[in-house]
């Protein structure tokens, strides 16, 4: 009887650890997603991340730009896209125009050149709002993860998990939430500073 109870406790502890690890991974994924999305919000400076995932027609199939060209930033206001094949120059220009980012690409027969105009004050404020909206989406995601994890902990407690272990696990989840909320705040503060810096 005692060994059966011990085995049951061990498997519940292992299950609890899995839930906590899963929560951490899901919150981490939300932060990584936010970081990626924020990197694509234009801050008035040339940033190759804005173009890397734009699709270019390459031998009949849409292909990410970063797979068919080198994207470089020679200075703060210029993006240079050098295709691996010269025949792609027109397709790259067309893809950039279709992306509707507000840029007018030009080419010199070798590379596509994009001049990044400075942002207006109004546009900067819109971009800050957009960044904050993305941050809120990340916050909702980590709060949902917390709620789901705590529900699983409560189920384990109903099935025999010790109350103190359940309470400790819930505190651990709250610590994760606090830590990841701080990371979101830091990412947003950095992006806002980046956008508002002229």
C-alpha cells in the first residue's frame, strides 16, 4: 500500500514538473514571438528584418527574400538588397512594392536600393501604439498559460497532490509570470525608445 502511494506521489510530482516546464516554454515562446514582431516594426532606421520574410516569386514559387538575396544596411537610411541571380531584380522590386511598406525601391542593374525616409511625429506615435498592442497580445498569451497551468495543478491536487506542493507550484507559476512580464516591459521600453529617437 505504502509503495503504491509513493509511486503515485512520484508520478504526480513528475507531472507537476512537466506542467511547470511547459508553462515556461510557452511563455518563452510568447516573448520570442514578441521580439520577432517588434523587430519588424520600422523605427525610422534601415532594418533588414523588415524585408527578410517578404515573398519573392522565384521560379514560380513564393520564396522568402532572405533565401534569394543578401540584405545589408550600408548606412542608417539605406537598405541594399543584392540578389543571388540578377534576373530577380524586378521580382524583388515588385515584392517590396506589393508589401506596401511605403518604400520606393530602385535598382542600378546590380542591386535593389531602398532609401528609408525619416518618420513623422504622427507616424512614430502610431508605431509606438502598434508596439504596445503587440506587447498586450504577449501579456494575454502568458496570462492564458498561467490560467491553464493553475487549472492543471488544481486537477492534480484533486487527484491527491499534497496541498503544500500545489501551493508551491502556483507560486512558481506566479514568479514565471512576473519574470516574463518584466521581459515584455523591457522589450517595449527599448522599442519605444528606438522609435522615438530621431
